[in-house]
C-alpha cells in the first residue's frame, strides 16, 4: 500500500473506522480526526473511561470486533497489533475498504502542522517528549501531543491542541516513524533493539538514517553527538545540529548536583540560553532535558519558558515514578526494559544515598532477553539485591528457550520468582528503612509495587 494514499481519504466528510479506538494512541487520533471534520467510528474489546469520553464527543464505539462495523466506512485504521484475521480487517478487505496503519494516519495529520517535533531513540523518548510538552505548555503554544506514557500535567498521554505545533513520540519498531513528516527530528540514541524485527544494529541505524532523511531542508535534525551509533547513522549528512552534556552545538555548562538533583546552563552559540534546575534526578535526565531544550530553541521558544517548563517537570508515569513506602523503604516504578535504560536507572539510583538498592526486574520479550542476555546480566550487577520475574512475553512465544532463571544464574545473589505473589513476599520480607525498592520493566511488574504499597498502608 502506498503511504501517500491515506491523504486522499483523511478529508472532511469521509468516515474513518478505528479498530482498537480505546488505545493510548488511537483515542487521541480519533479526537484529532473528528476535529478535522472526519466522521469517526471505532471498536474496542472493552468498556473504559476512554471509550465513554469518545462517545461523549459523538463518536460511535462498538464493543467487540464484528465484520459489519466497517460497513459504509471509507477507510479503516489499525495498530500493528491488529492482524488481517481480525473480523473487521477481514471485512474491510473483503469490501475493498482500504486499511491503513495508525502511524500512517498520524503521519498524514502531521503534514497539517507547521511544526512537527518527532522524538526518537532507543530509550528516553517518553521522558523527552514529556519534557518538550512541559516547555510547550509553559510557552503557551497550545500543542497537540502524543506520548507513550501518562504525563501528570495532562492527566493522560495525549493532548489535542489548536496551535501549529505537534509533539510526537516516534518509535522505530516496524519502521513506524518512517510514516511521519517531521520538521524537527530528535535522535536521542541508537542501540540494538527490537531484534525480532531488525536484523542487527546496522539495520537499526539505517532505519534512523531514513527517519532523519524525512526532514525537509528548512527543518532540523537534532542528534546526540555523544552517542557513537547515532553519529555513525548520520555520517555524511549535512545540516545536523548536535547536542550533548559536555559537547555539541547545544550543550551543558556549570553542571552541579544537590541531593541527586541537577542544575546547569544550556549553552548555544557560546551564549547561555537557559538556566535549568531539574526536579528529577540522574545524568540521563540531564541528557533528556538538553535534547528537549534543543528542540525548543530551534522552535524559537524563549529560555525563560524552557527553564520554567523543565523546572516544573516531575516525571512521566512509570518513569522513576514514586509509588509509596513499605516498612520504611521507598518504592519507585520504572519502565526500563533495555540494558541502556536499566544501566541509567541503576546508576542514578545508586547515587541517591540509600542504604540498599533492591531491584525487581521483569525482562520484556524472549527475543530481547536472548539477544541482549550478557548486557542485562552485567547491568543488573549494579543493584545490591536482584529479584527476577518471569519474562513478559508480550507479542511472542518462547522459541529461543530462555527464562529468567537463566539470568538469575549469572547475576550474583539474584533469585528468579515463580510468580509475582512470591516475588512480592520476598521483597516485603527483605525491606527495611533506608532501602530503595525498584520495580522495573515494560510488563506487569508495577503490580508488585502497588501491592507492596497496599501492605505498607495496611500495616502502618
């Protein structure tokens, strides 16, 4: 299917049917399309607050997937998780109704905005997109936003604005971001990941290079010059603006720390553009903040708004998110599921002055765990005590014959739990005042953090 064809369908008066309309990126898509005069219908597997909200906007939502729901639709939009065997997709194909991917629809919408800021990278995307959102809101530019997590400022992971700027978390998986039309493309870092889709690191780098090539000549590619793979991917490319902590066209100076919290200046063209005090800890957040500030500076946002927006940022959902306490230990939850993310998280946690860092980690997908096994094993040694939940399968079956028990055998003192209940008991028994407990992973391990908090409240 030719991507440009979708532009002919996303016009006022047409009817778009969204399969999985209650999803985190599908529901804002529905709102944006409706706001542009397109008739929107959709389906989802269950009732939810999101579904009720969409209905309140006049969008008809069917619970369940049925062939007849696509009758009369001009196009159908789906996520990559919805396969051809889905009754609605099969029904659309049988009727000759064109079926497009969600990323194609967002790409088409992006063309309508004067400024399209697309935040990409193997890790740090959600945080950086959230920081950009805080800056844009501080600057009162009324942005449209799509984040892969919940941002407390918005109360959700998206925002439908009326300004001329869209801020979009942009994922490389399945080359989704190649459907976008960025005017500002930010590349935070590139590592070997999603190896169930990409062949190897070079294949990943090629995808990011193609993403950067989507930016028009009057736009900007912002690249982390301190990340070797990013610079390899962009080798020979002209008009790249670099950023970094210690070097880059836009970089930090006068970086100081106060109880794990950083303060620094953003410098561009040898001038201080903004003075930043962050409310989130860790060097990785300094890197994310420099990236967000770089995009804002290119957009012409003032240093005052950048400083205020970044200063007000307190984290996104599941990004070192404080959950509560148990037996005097503090509990934080984090989405880290790649060795690079886990290394940054544990490095930051170890700098905060806690007696012990207790890390409960749930690997995400068999292919990632298998391909990056040695890296995970090495990084996990950065915690004082490690508990492992069984691998979260997500979209996969275990064709490589790997388990969390394999990781536990090579991480000193680590234990693999047969269930989340057992893992919760282990952490509860071990916890004591002065400990930092981390529940980490992209699966369902956050449930352990929530149960520990409940036990702490019940016994306080």
